[in-house]
C-alpha cells in the first residue's frame, strides 16, 4: 500500500469537512461570533451611558454613586453577554454530539443503515 494514498477514514473526514452542512455550520459560527463581538463592544457603552443619564435626570444622583451605578450596569451587561455566548457554545456542542458524520451519510440515501435485531 502506498503511503501517499489516503485511508478510508481520511477520505470520509475530508468529505465531511467539504460538505455544505459543515460549511454552513462554520459560517453560522462566524456570524454568531461577529454578533457577540459587536454586542460586547456596543452594549456595555449603551448600558453605562443610559444608566448614567437615568440616574442623573430621573433620580437626581450625581458624583460617585452615579459613576458606580453606571459601571455596575456595564459590568452586568458584559457578564450577561458572556453567559449567553457560553450557553450558545454549549448548545452547539451538544447538537454536534447528537449529529455525527456517519449519520449524515446515512441520511443522504447513499448508505442504508443496517438493521440489527
């Protein structure tokens, strides 16, 4: 056997990585990363300044308590975004564990699953 010839598992893995389903999954992951990155950059600023505005104009709180409350709001928003990102990753990993490459081949109709009794 020639060492340059790919094995059956290598070819199956290569076909799986080139499949439209894996490409969709990769582009979906990049879109989610972009969304969470944008949220991580913009939402804490929005929380900080909106809390600062609300504390100043509606509750008439100035000085250190205003700054402290605004920072706490921004930190809470950052932690919420991190939590949501981790939960999204956990759900994706759980979905990947439930869907293996061999199941994809069976669902294409190329290989019929063997029935065991």
